[in-house]
């Protein structure tokens, strides 16, 4: 009865309404690429998906490093003006860093990257990485701003525009075949369109705030929130490296085909994880932040969200995992059956990821940045161990996937336990 009452109260809260607002937009944003999967899977090769995955991995690492993670402070800033200064600081730091990073990649690290990733033609695509990275930074900064200001409808619409622009661009370049590697070009163009939309909407809605920000404000914010580049950025970098290591090491140990299979197996899980977990995370962070500041803990909302997400993960895992190869073959073509098998191997780790990612904002809310950093070290170490044992020692892609899922799952379980501990307001 107690469990039933908890679930009933959860479904009557504004937390759920805000989550549904975001989930609705994110659901549409994920359904769009899902609808285009049958087309994209047939007009692009597995190798082309492998190249995009490699470029995306490099881009993802640049995104984290480039801002110093100052955008993470937008939610907890003491005033709207201070939040605005953090937003502009993040964009300025990112732009400068990415220009320098491109020069280093193109003229210093070019041969090293191409040789390690077994991609001789990668050199001409390196310019894509900083362009896509800055576009993603703009999107992320706007996302944090919307969460702070409770612009959940705007945030939902933004996710739809982002997803739609990317998938439509991919499809058009794939069908027209006016340039080689239309999958990569389409992905980049879509992100640029999305970033421009974010910048315009942010400026139109809060122009007075951003116009009032001075260089002095940005410098002051850089000093006040220096823990983010000191702890959050290195920790998030480790986390991102842990997320992207599979693609980079599979490319080094196996070949582009395996990278393509793996990338699309992971993409299969991205739909439910992004739709529900991503939306809940944004609303949960905002609500948990309010409760923690008011009460000194946020255990109540933590328990309710964890309960609902866990039940969803268990049901989804028990029902759909058996049919993943058939689903992948149905939607993307017969060449993708093996990607569905890889998805089965990854399912346990991804189910725990589904719950863990929603709750991870607790580390920021309670300002346990060192603990988050230590967890991320373990996350990367467990990922690296799985890939080294599977790729170098066992030399088996299947063994690599199973080890990867189990060790990743262990890391996510530890994260869940840590966030539970900190949600109680316990000093540690």
C-alpha cells in the first residue's frame, strides 16, 4: 500500500508535469531519427557510420574540455545576471579553445590520429570536430539556461529542432549524394542550424540579461566558480573519455565495420534513455536543487524518481531485450542484424545507465564535485579494463561487449548508491 501511495503521489506532482513536457518534446526529437533509421541504414554503409562515430567521439571530448564546464554553474548561480555571465563565459572560453585545438589536430597530431584510428582520410574531416563541438556547446549552454529559468516548453521545442535539423540534413545529403560522406556533412550542418536557433531564442527572450553582462562579471564568475574547471571538467572529461573510449579503441583493435555496429547498437538504447532519462534529469536537478536548499536534503524526490525509473528499466529489459536483433534488422536492413546482437550484450549496463543518468545531477546540487571526479575515474578505469581485456587479450568483439556491459553496469550501480547517500544531506 505504501508503494502504491508513493507512486500515486508522484503522478500528481508538477515534477511529473514538467517531466512530461520535456519527455514529449524529447520523444518527438527521438522519434524523428527513429523514423529515418530505415532510410539512413540503407543509403549509408556500416563503414560510413563508423567514420561518423569516430568523429563524434573526438568532438565529444572537445566539447567537455572547451568550456571548463562553467555552464554547469548556471543552474546554481546566485542571480540571473551571474548565470548570464557564466553562459557567455562558457561560449567565449570554448571558442578560443576550439580554434587552438583545431590547429593542433591539423598540423601537429594529424598523422598520429590517422594512424591510431586506422583512418587515413580522417585528416580532411578534422575541421568538422571543432565546428560541431562549438555548435553542441551553444546547445548545452542554452539547455542549462532553460533548466534554470524553467523554460521547459522552450527546452522541449529546442530538442525537437536539434534532432530534426540533424536527421533531415543527413537524409538530404545521403539522397542527393552531392558530396562524399554525406552522413558526416549532414550531421554537422544539422548541429549548426540547431545552434543558431538556440542563440536566437536565447537572445530574443533574455537579451536584457545578456546585454548587462560585462567582462568584469565574466572574470568574477570565472574565479567564483573555479571548482568547475578544477573538478567538474576533469571529471566530466574522464566520463566522456570513458563514453568514447569504446569507439576509439574498437577502431584501433578491430575495424570500421565493428565500430559501425557498436555505434548503432548504442544508438538503439539512446531513444528510451534520452526520451525519459534525459528529460527527468533536467527536471529532477531543478526540483532537487530547490528541496535541498529549502530542507537540507532531497531524499523524498530522490526515492520517488528512483522507484519509477527502476520499474520502467526492469519492464523494458524483460520485454524488449529478446527481440533487439530482429528490430534492428527490420528498421535498418539485414546488414544491421549483428548490431542488434551487440545491443543484447549491452542491455544490462544500459538499463543501469538509464537510472543512473537521471540521478547524477545530485552531485552538482550538493556540490560533491570531488566525489563525482573519483567516480568518473573508476568509470573510465572499468571501461578501459573491459576494452583492453576483450580487445588485446581475448581478441573477441563479443567478449569485449559482455565485459563492457558488466563493468559499466557496476560503475552505474555505484553512482546510484552514491547519489542516494548524498540526497540524504549526509556530510561526506
